[in-house]
């Protein structure tokens, strides 16, 4: 049996549940899934300013808490916190370990950065959505699979740190290594992918993002416990969470996660396998215990998806609140004033009445008159100077707009756009770099 825990579902996830799993979960592996499309593009920008950066900004905080525990408990970590710079991330872990007096072996997996290939073949690639030929591309990271992680696991490293890996593959690789599964056994790879997909979002499986008060109640959400799986060699598993932790692990939470981000359950494409979720069976095996069996798979794709980041200009924003009688009318008038002032300066201006029209781009007319409304205006610009105009105009509503406006704020941020394309597998050159002591590399 193999016990794998999910210690993070995104870059900014809580740390406490991972610490609890490492300490009390009797795990073999703790997976920290911390990358998203925009996350890695931002990491590439940090690396451009400093070649030693580019790994996840919370890497140090997580490792300082987890390193003593995993060494004491014998837990191995697999994580994509290397982001745009796995080798520097690995060195940072070694530096922290040396400072703490711990002996740690780290394997950094590289190869996902295919920016040179994109530069060389840009005119012949199809991008979704379409990429302007003048757009400045800053990152291109291919979704690598479990086969890129298994060689790192074979080094007996305590921590495997990668860049862009498909989320389920982070979990599938330890299964392949532990059970000795063949990379050609599509049925087992499909079943392992099902388990990885269920675990990849952490607390989302145990009630987070599921709860809806009065409809789907979840207990003690302030202390949600993250899930772990007890996996058998045939690809079946029992999903659990630690006793006395908050949240819920039941048929409903598992079904929602199983279908999360799945367009076609019969063809869930990963770098490892085209998984088939239609034969998956789930049943309760006790309180906060779900048994998962079944699943299948077909041949893996010949092409790998690539997430491409590009400089998409600047976003200017401004906000101001109107409260009291006729708050909605005054906020609507304020929005009209701003649109008139900014007309012709920007290709698109977005005016939101937060709580009234902001989420669904329009009111459905079922709400009474709100007592307070926050106006938000946003527009994209090619320069920071132009983007600043948006917030300046909103702030000017203090004395030039409807009565009672207050709490104005203004922001400008650089926008990183994301598009996708596909590249041949052989454009990815996987490499494993081992770091055990400072400046020791082989």
C-alpha cells in the first residue's frame, strides 16, 4: 500500500494542513501542487529581474516548516514549486536545510521551458486564443508528465522539485515508481490519474469550494483537513482525511472534484494517458472515507500542451463606495460620468457595480435596492501612464461626482496574458539535477 497526501492545491494555499499530514498522516509522499498558468508566467518575470529567483515565493516558508518533519518521519515531497527555476529552488532548499542542521537530498527536474522552440516556430504554431504577432512572449512551459519525475524518484532524493508538470502527474509518478507500473499499462496509468485528479486540489476535495450554507453544509471549515489516499497496486484507493480535522469527505465532495475541469469524462487528456473516468466507481467506506475503483486509459498524446505567457499591457482600476438611500442610483450615475470622461481613450472600459452587476455582467432584477454599492471601473492600456488615468478619474469623483462617495482606491498592475499551444514531445528535454550540499551538483 502507498499513502500519498495532498499538501497544497495552489500557490497561496494554507500551510497548516500540510504540516498536519506530514506529522500525523503516516505518509510515504506529500505532494505540493502550487502552479497555475499565470503563476509560472509571473515566476518567469521574477527570474528575468534576478536569475536566482523564479521559484515559488512561499517555498522558503513551506520548507522551513516541513523539512524537520519529513526528515523525522521519512516522508518524501514532490512539488512543482520550482516554477520557472527548479534548480535555484533546489539550492534554496539546501541552504535552508544547512541552516537548520539537516541533511537533505533534492532532485530538480527541468525541461518544461520550451521558450526557444516557441521563438523558432512561432509562425507555424496555432495559439488558443489567438496571439497577436507583435505580442512579447515571456514564457512557454510544456506540461510534462510522470515520466519526467520517475528518474528523480530513483535517486532517493528527499524532495523532488519541478517546473510545469500536469497536476495529476505529480501524484501518478510515485505510484509508478512504488508499484513498478509500466509506462505502457494504460489501464493502471488511467486509474492512477483518477486518484491524482481527485487529490490535486487539496481542501477542495474535503469541502472547500463545495460548501453552500443551508444547501451543502460543511462542518468546521476554518480547520479543513486536506486529503490523503491509501493506494493499492491495482489502482484502487481509499480517500481519507485526518481524524478531528474540519471539512467533509463524502460522495458529493468526491463527485464534484472528479468532474472538476473535465470537459469529456471519457477523454481526460494528460501527458501520461488519455484517461477514461466513465468507469470510475466510488462508495462510502466509513466516515470521511471513500473507496475509489475503476477507471481506464488509452494511448498518451503525441503532443504536449504549452502555456504561453505574454506581456498584455497594463490594467488601471479605480473603486469608490456609495451608501445610504439611492446608493444604486448614485453609483450608476458615477459610472456614467467615468465612461463619458474616458470615452475614446481605451478600447474597452468595464464598469462594475459590485454586488449588483459585477459577477454576471448584468442585473437579473431579483434584488431589492441595495443600501450600499461599490463602483469599480477598469480598463486596459498599453502604458502604465495611460492606465493610471482610470484610477485618477474615479478618485476625482470625491468632489466631482454624485453625493456621498467615499473609500476611493486606485490601482495599476502589469497584465500577463496566457494562451496555449501544442508542441512535439521531443521538444522537451528532461534533465534531473541533484543537490545535496551547498554548491555540490552532479
